C-alpha cells in the first residue's frame, strides 16, 4: 500500500504497471503458455505512515511473536483507515479491472503475514 499511495490520494502505479508490462511481453513471446497475475496488495505493516496514523497512533507489534517480524499497524477497523483503504481499492479497480492479466485480487487490509485475515 505504501508504494502505491505514498501520500493520501496520490497514487503511484508505476511499479505495478511495469510488472504487468513484463508479463505482457513474456506472454507475447510465449503464446503457448501465457501467464496471468494475482494482485496482492497488503496494508498492515506495508501501509504508509500517513495511513498508519489515521484514527489514532499506530499499534506496535513486538517481533518476539511466533512467525512475526514485528512492526507497526494502523487501526484498520476504524472509519478513517477503512475509508482510505476503500479509496485505494477503488483506484486499483478503476485502473486494472478490465486488464485480462489480472485474474485474482487479494484484498488484505488487516493482514500481516498472508492474504488471509488472522
């Protein structure tokens, strides 16, 4: 999320566009075995600082928990964070919804390690 929206309302899809262009080039060169992509956008630890601070101070997760490297999280259950997340999802849908390469989307606003909420 931080890479895609470094400041609220200012979206930067350059890295994602470049990745999709790479897959497109691959598919054009190998039409017998084309690829699709799964778009996984994580928030949680990857959220930008501006989003982590919405609705209150970020939550610190200690690194000593099993399978967790620790970090800070925004308060994803509160209205400000949820609104910002929805705005990002709408921007992504507006840009990539009709792109045939995107075959699956993982919506992961509150997850920290996988695409499944824990």
